[in-house]
C-alpha cells in the first residue's frame, strides 16, 4: 500500500499525476473545488480540455490529460463524482472518485489529490485517504511473477491541523482493516481453512492487544457446540471457535460481534449447483468481525467488545452431516436439518448462544447468509434485520460511513414455517419464500431476551464480479466500515 500524507495547499504539486474531481451539473461538467491550482498551472484551460473530450462528470468516469511540460506534474486525472454541487460533494462521492482514478493509474509512483469540497476539511481528507488506500488495493499473493505496484506515495492537499491528522490516522486504520478483510476473502480454501483462519485471528488479535481464545474440536465437544461440529464434520480440516475480547478501562457498554466463518461451502450433501467457486468468500462475515475488533482496539474506542467467530468447512464425505439429522445445540435445543446448504445459520446459532452468555448490551452479527439477499436487494445493499430501533441505528451508521444498508422486517408469522415435527426447530422451511427474512427469524430464536441485536446479510456486497469506484473485483471488505462506525456510535 502507498503511504498517504497531507501537504499544504501552498506546496508545489511535485507528483507524477494529480487527481481532480469533476461533477455533473444542469449546465454541464464542472470542476470540483480544490482543482484551482491545477487549472491555473494549465493556463485556465483544464475545463476546456475536458469538454473537448466529451467529459460528463458521471461516476466512475476517469479521463487523463498530459500536461506536456506546462506543470510540475506530468498528468492530470479527472475523476467524476456524479450529479451535485461543485462547491460541496459528499464523502462517498470523493472516495469513489479517488478510488476509480487510482485503479486506472499503473505507472505513477507519486500522486497528489486536489479536492477540497467535502462536508468539512477533516472529512475531505479522510475520504480522499480512504479512496486512495482502498482504490490502490491489489491482491497478488499467488502470482508467481507479480509486478510490484508502482504507487509509493499519495499527497492529500489540505490543512495539516490536529483534526486533519486525526482523520488521516483513522482512515489508515479502517482502510487497513478493509484491505485485510479483502485479502482473507480472496484467499482460496486450500490456503485458508478453519485452523489456519483461527491462527490468523489469534496472531493478529494478540498483536493488537486483544485477549484470544481458540476452541479446537475437543473444546467444541466439551462446550456442546453441536451446530459447529456437525457442519465441520465432513471436512478434513476440523472446525474452530475463536473468541477475541477488547476490554478498555472505564467502558460502560459491551457489544458482542458474531461473524460467519465458512471457509468453503460446497453445500454439503445438498450439493450446490451454481456459484460454488465463489464460496471461498463464505467467511466474509467472520473476516469483517475480526478486522473490526482489531480496528476498534487500534482506535482506542472506549467500549468493551467481544467477537465470537465460528469457523468450519462445509464439505462432502462419509462423515458429512445429512438432511434429516437432528443436532443438539449449545443450550440443549434440537435442530432438524432440512438442508445441509443452510449451514451458516447452524454455526451462527451456536456462536450467538455463546455470545449472549456474556450478557452484552448489544449484539451485531454479520454473514454471507442467503441468496435471498441478492434477490431482494442486489449486489451492493446489505439487508439489516433485528431489534427495530437498534437495527435502524446500525443502518444509519453504515450508510453514513459510505456503505449501503436497508432495514428489513422479521415478521412473526414466518416462525411457524420453522416448526419441526421431530425437533425444536428446523433450519429451513418447506416454503422457499422470504428466505432472507426466514434466516433472520431462525437466528432470532437464539438471541437472549433483552439483548438489542441486528443481523446483517452481506451475501451480495462481500464479493464483486467487476470493479467500481474504490472497490476491486473479488473480495470487497464489505461491512467493516459499518461495524466500526456502529461501534464508534455506541462508544460515543
């Protein structure tokens, strides 16, 4: 990753390329505030040059203009922010514009960003830094002859005051958490399995000052985690349960985080018929939770957090669990397995039960749980279900952080479809309707009374088939920023 620094507006822009932003207005394309020094260096003709290229200022429009020796930088990169006011654009528009520009720069070693039109100066600097660090992301771990990234430094033009420095530091911590989540999601299952994933969580959690507990298969049996054990029974790599705790002095609120960690999902004996290659991403919720609690510790948030992360591989073998099996969960309740591809809710139920034993004030669970999320909300919007007021609070925090979330209901009538004639509950109803909501209703059954909670289904947002803005193809790092924003809100 490049280093990101703040430089004074009076400094000479000594860079290979300078990024400016454009906006679409009723009168046509306009330069976003902050581009004035760049325009001046080009004799006031930057807008004219962009108009000659039929620039519109729409989102993800990136145009490059060579300065031909007229300036201290060799290239101007104009990145669109969409419709708006050139004197004030939203932080998410800035992130997307800077990220899109950097995705298209392959040879520049040093880049400056001349944008100053965000909600505040500190917010602008944070958004520019986010866009740079997230947009510059590349996953090259398994390329034998990967070309090293040329980009070494990004200069953000703006105030170097205390608020700006604090915003920049926050951006670096959260962006690193997002990019680490992307790395984990992009790593295939022959390199990331429950034991190695648990070791990653232990090593990185302890390095951040967290207390870490890892339960292996023997510990899971002693703890009566029947759901986790059943789902992991068919794999050559046994399941794990990881617990990470952050306990700062004088914390008055305790939040439980839970994330689904299926390192690969074949569907089990109910074998998947589509999208199986993408199932290395089925641990995106677990990765986001691990990185969010580490980021919270680095940010020194004054809030107690415990992350409970179940990890398993849903594989096919002679020891795999079967449709019609009856599982005994940690609290003694029984679950009839209707479908082995509804495995995520089984490991999450055990984890939620364990998390609620700590009597948290709030519980946030996130998972790549259902195809129904994609049907209902598409590839980019997370479905949020749970306690109405707390759900809406988390949705507001996530949307303000630049991620798209939408509140969904948990209708009580759906619970009847989960009744089983032979067990306390079944993991999947016979009817296929409202599958995203039904999964939430199943999880709700395992949340202790009195705990405010929310379930975040990130099945679509966690993995992208095409790049856009600051989001690459592959693992997106979805929901990390929402989790940190919600924790910051609860701490504040």
